[in-house]
């Protein structure tokens, strides 16, 4: 995390001001769960405060559960959004197919809001971030790099949420994408097997990107919803195809086990 992210703290400021600045970076999403803070010395130099002041601020944020110290490894932003959905609730989601539909429906509306706001609020820097991601996404799609595609998929949707510049929306969607990355709602490999990958999927993302970049809020919202409708269709097709394949395998297994009839009888 470079020195440009943190700003100078005035001579009369105390550790609470250092803590407040770090809090704001976490809140706006500039510091994400798992991000490592710069070293104590670097922070003290950048903010123009003493190292004891930095230590006091970090200790306070650690007590409040925002930061986590790793022995010999530095200080990291803790995953505070993981508690938005309890473990029992996540397990419940994962065991019921209906949750996938409701997840995609909910996500479609939330992302439509994010895309609409991003289309009107995105800064030049936001646009540069989105362009970098969509360019990498196209390269990954053409190379059929499924692992990179999956990462960039989440990166793009998160960057659009961040370009909405709404703190509540950013943090809510970050929690949702965290579960998505863990495969809570659907099997990404299964979706990829039945079409949710490659240039097909890239074009869906490109539609959202183009609408945001052109500053068309209604089109951006429409493209975001359409993407989720597409994903729901892919998942239904994938689940049905897998069901049919399992049925066929059972029939084949029974056929192999059944005694063969004798010829001539």
C-alpha cells in the first residue's frame, strides 16, 4: 500500500486521528480484508507522526476487531464482513436449491443499483480501473483461463460497486461476493461447463462495462439484471443436465449388474 493512500497527519493530531483515517480506508474499500498495512516506520513517516502514535492507533483498531496482527508477518485488515451472514445461515443456503435463485435475484437488483450509480458517479480513476479489468478479462476469456476468469469476474463486479461510491452498497456486495468466491450458492465449475465462461460470458460483462463507461444509468442497470438472468438460466440448464447424466449413469450401472440373458432361449 503506497504512500499516496495515506495522508499527512497534522502536528496536533493524536492516535485517534490515525485510527480514523485507517477506518475510513476500510469503510470505503481502499483497504480490503486480507490487505497488509505498511510497516510501522513507513506509516509514521507518511503520516508525520511518531511510531508510538502508530502503535497506539493499530492497537485500538485491533481491539475493535478491524485489524489483525500476525506473529512476524505484520498487521492485516480483518474480514469483518464475514459476520454479516452467520455460519449456520450460510450452511442453510448451501443445502437448498431455492437459495441460488433468491441469491441471483437479490444480486441482480443490488448490482443494478450499483451499475446505475456507477454510470453517473464513476471518476476517471474508476474508469481506468474498470478498463484494466475488462481488458484482462478479455485476454483470459480468449486464452480459456478459467481460474483467472473467475477472479476477474468478481474483481469487475466489485469495481463497479466501488464506482457507485456508496459505502453501504460496497460493503454489502463485498460480503455477497465473499460467499460467491467460496461457492456457497453455486458451483462455478459446473456453471462453466455449461456455458458460463469464455467469450459468451465476457460479452455479458462487456455490456455492463460499456453502459457504465458511456454514463447510461438505465442501460447499466438493465445490463446488470440481464447478466443475472443469464446466469440463472445457465445454472438451471447445468443442474438439469447433471441430473439427466446421473440418471443415465444409474441405468448403465444397473445394466452392467443385471445377469445377461442366454442366447437361443
